[in-house]
C-alpha cells in the first residue's frame, strides 16, 4: 500500500463522486469515510448534467399515492411496489434536506417551489433549479457540504479497478492513482459509480461512465439484476458532439411538439419515454428527420426557461427561439444494476450500492422521469443510515494482485450501439455475445466494458418479450407470464 494511504486503512470507502456518493458521505458524518473519485468532484458525473430535476409529491393536488401510481405504470410490471412507496414517500423530506444544505430551487412569486410537468407524470411535481440546471445545483450544494465536513476525505484522481475479496467478504480495493497502484484495506465499500452510457456511441452521459461499478461488483461475485433495461432519452440534440446534449423532457412539458422535416406533427410528446423513443427511432430508420419545435410555446422565452439547453443549441448553430431542434434517441439511464435491499446491501458481504449503479426496484422496466436524482439522494441516505455506527471487523490484508489495465470502451461501443439499441432481436444479440465474450475474458482495456456489455446482451436475449425500455422486434408483445427480474452472477 502507498505510504500516504496507510493511515486510512479500515475506513469505509465510497467509490463515486455524484449525488449518491456525496449523500452517503454526508449521512455518515461524523464517521471518517474515504471518498474515491476518478475525476474532480462535480465534473465528470451524470448527476451534474441532470436537467429534469427531482420528482416529489409537493403540490396541493398531488399525493404519494399518485406519484406511486405513475411510477408503477412507467415501470411496466417490474417495480417493487413496497420499494416504490418507501422511496417516494421520503421524497418531499429529501427536497427539504437539500434546501437545508443550501440548494436553491426555482420558486414562484409567493416563495413556494415552482413545480414542472414531465412525461407520464399525472401532476406537476418536478422541482427544478435554474430551469434546466437542477443536477448542477444539487451537486454544488452537496459538494460544498462535503468540503465542509471534516470526516470526509476526498481522493480525486484515484480509479478503483478491482474489489478484493476473501471467503465471500470484501477485504479491500485495488486502485490506480497518480503514483501508480494503490491497495486500500477495508471491509466496507459503497459503490456509487453511475451508469453505462459510455458503452454506446449515442449517449447523454459522460463518456467515462461505462459501467465500472457493475464490472467491479460482477468480478467480485455480487448479483446483478435487470441489466437489459436501458432507457433511451428520445430527445438528445442530433449533432456531431459526444456526449450528446440533452433536450430535457421539461421542454415538451412546456408545450414543445415533435415534427418531421416537412413540419408535420408526430404527436405523443408526453407519452412514456420508451414509446416516444421508438416512434422517433422508427421515423429515423426511414431516412427522415425529427425535430422538437418550441417556437410557438416558448419562442423568445426559451433561453429564460432553459439556459443550459440554449447554450448547447447555440454552440451547434441553432437558436431555439427561431429554429426547430433536431433530435434523436440516446442512452440516458440504466434501470438495471447491482441487486440491493432497502438498505443498499448487495449479495456480497461488505458491499453496498446507491444511485444508478444499484437496482433497488424503484424503476422496474422503465424509469419515470426525474425519479433518478430523488432515488440517488434517498438511497445514499439509507446506505448511510445502515452503515452508521459500524466499525471495521478484524481486517485482513488482501492478497496481492496484479493491477488490471485501465479500461476503455472504444472497441465495445459499435457492438452495443448496433445490437442493443432502441430495438433488438435474437440475431443481433447473439452476434453481440459472440463478439463480446472473448473481449470480456481477455486482459485488454476492453475487458471490463465488454463484460458489462456481455451481461446486458445475455439478459436481453433471455427476456423473450417486449417490456418497458426493452423492445424485441422478434417478440414484440409482453409476456402473459408474471414478469420476473433476471439476475446474473460472475466469478472472476
């Protein structure tokens, strides 16, 4: 172990510097924790880029029951109803907690929170900050709070590459930092590493988010679940930049309409995301184009409501006040992940997970818009509550292992984009599996990304139906059998 980290042995370690990781660290104060972030905190995290906001039943015409009903409908039979109610009932208090941490949300003239509408919500219940800068504001508040919390030691530029285990228990982390390999001795690890968008060519996620947490958990032997359910946001800005700028669902909530290249309206703007994404995808496959038109509903007021989107459009030579916005579906969120219980515990002793990397049962087959930041906050809190007061057991120095190579998904992106996109079929999935298997079993920079892609492809092949965000052209109907989550376990 590097000498500079020796004094940190035994501390609880959080891997990931997004909302879930920061919230977990704050919830554990004043217990000493170590937070590892590959990039500077507040920079390379999907949380920062979240535009839609946080969903919570705060309106006078709203209730937890209505929020639960909307979430269950979007989840298409795969949500855990008890988990849904548990998390969503806690959402209003989570918003209040963020405000106490200094988050500044958009308000009405009377001081009440301004609530937005997004697709598949039956009420206005989305809390925004600076129009479309919600994730950035939440991250600012939490990052400031962490900086002012002496019990949290943040190590930036440190990348976890393996979880070390012995006899089915976590014993440490093998990481890489500025000075080379680092071994951290710990028996309590929280994964809060985000999603998988970096595995695809078209994504709204940071390119560095390619399922590292899933690979860490899988190679250590933890159970993963529902990996086939990948949400494609229907309206990413269709331009050359990668990752793709997101055109928030809130724009459609304000009345923007979908049109084709002739100006004809496509309709269905506020249908669930998977429905809208498939409709746009089908249109694009016929060589046509799709645009989001906000000229009538917002016009010159667009920049006031959506400053982040306006900047992205103008960088691409588009003025939302006068131009329709070219859009296409892009990978946005992963509903599957590490199988965890209410407290965030995985099947591997000593491993917890929170945020997008975890499969809690909230989202089911299709995430309801703006439930993700809410989930990240609450699961971070729950993990912190579960670990609060815990102490390291008798620590064992892990056996030395070779440091795996740094991962890069460039070899995997074309395969997943072609065969695991908005629509899938058996031929394509089998082709993806055949190509990914040798990469996953190898020792190149593609190994971990390929393992994650392989597990997703195998889960998609096994689910011989279309449900939520998983659409099989060869099995276009929903199965009449009761749906069940599909679990996957890998031993390194």
